[in-house]
C-alpha cells in the first residue's frame, strides 16, 4: 500500500460556536489535494481528536471522503488507548471505504512492548484496512520500539509508521529491521529531509496546509538525486516548520490558516488560541516566506467561494 509522499495531517474546522464546520472541512480537503497533498490524515493530533466525539469523527471521515472523491488517500485517525474502541472505530472507517487507518501508540495507560504488539495485532486482524502506526512518545508517554515495529511489519495490513520520536537512531533501526516496502513517514516537517536520507517514504505534514507543492518539490528533488536542491527547499522552509510549533500543535497552524482567510475557527479547550508574542512571530514568518501575500489570500477566497 502506497499512501503517497505528502500526507497532510488535516486540521478540524470549527464554527465560532465550537461545533464542527463540515462545509469548511470539505473546502479545505479539496484545496489540499489540489495543492500538493497525496493524502489526508483526518482526526489525528492536528485534527484535535482528543476533543472530538466518535460520531463527529465518523461524519468528518465521510465528508472528507466525499470531498476528495478518490483523488487522494484518506487515512482515518481511529487509534485509542482502548483496544476495543480502536477496533470498533477502525471497522467503521473500513465500512466508509477509506484508504487507511492511523493508529497511535496507546496513551496514559503505558503498555509494555508486549502489550503494544497485542494491541496493534488485534486491530490489524479486525479488518483489511491498511494501517500506519504512529509513534509519538512525547504525547503518549511510551515509545514503540524498533524491534516491535519490525514484528508488527510482518502482519499484512500494517504497512507504514509515522515516526515522531525525533530520534534519527530510531528511524535508522526501523529501516534496518523492516523490509524496503514498509513505509517510514516523518512525523515532523523539519525532519523530512533527514528521514528521507535514511530510507523514509515521505511526511505526515502540518506545514503542507500552507506549502504542499514546495514539500512535494523537496521530496521529488531528493528522490531524483538533486540533494542540493532538496536542501535548498528544506532551509527555505525551516523557519516555517519551527514557527508552526511555537505553541502546541494545532494552535499555530489554525492561526496561520485564519490569517489566510480560512474559516477553521479556534481550537477546543483545554487548548487556547495562539498568544500575543507567538502570534507576532508566526505572522512575521508567514510574511517572510510569502504566505500572506495578497495573491495568496485571493486564491483562497476564490477557493472558498467556489
């Protein structure tokens, strides 16, 4: 299963009242797949999954699926720290005809590696939906070790991992222990280029909301042997990569999209909107990389009106 190179971890738009804005979600999904995204990851960390109900998530899966209409992969964030809950959600995503499932390492209850293996194995055996594992120990409190990843990669439907430990040694060990067709995706925009050099497949990106085509160029340049050109793209975008994590994701990316005219709304509590000095830094970086130009805003307003 090839999910593509640039997968956008899509934000979840809300109305001013804090309800899901499905219309804006459909518009944003359509925009993303025409601006560099090979796939969309819906209801992941960036999609504020901790504060969504399952019913909201299922409806969002359906809305994005219909908006994309087969032009890109739709990967459902159906992970949970309850194995039964993750199985049920993944089955429903499969019934909706989606293309894959993102399965985060169970958070808070801190299972052992044996427990992690049994958790992901049970989900994999419950449906035929291709699975991308998601290792992000900074949020979950436990790390999925490369040896466990390799064992899970032997299961037919576990086809990739989103690696967000931030440690290149972990990436190297996963690549060493897994077959070449097993996909390794960077979970951090700023580590896309280093992970490509270690045999990675691409990125599950936040920045691609804003610079999807440039990220495609970065990856295609590296893949075609133009490593200097890839580095140029990386260094040009690096300030943006860092600014989008100046506060907890997805707070900065939602602020950036609002600056561009998207009606994505605020974040749900306990997250709060981007604060004063951080907002100024983000706006300055967006201006420096040309993302607040009038032409950019006009393009997005046209997309919204269509």
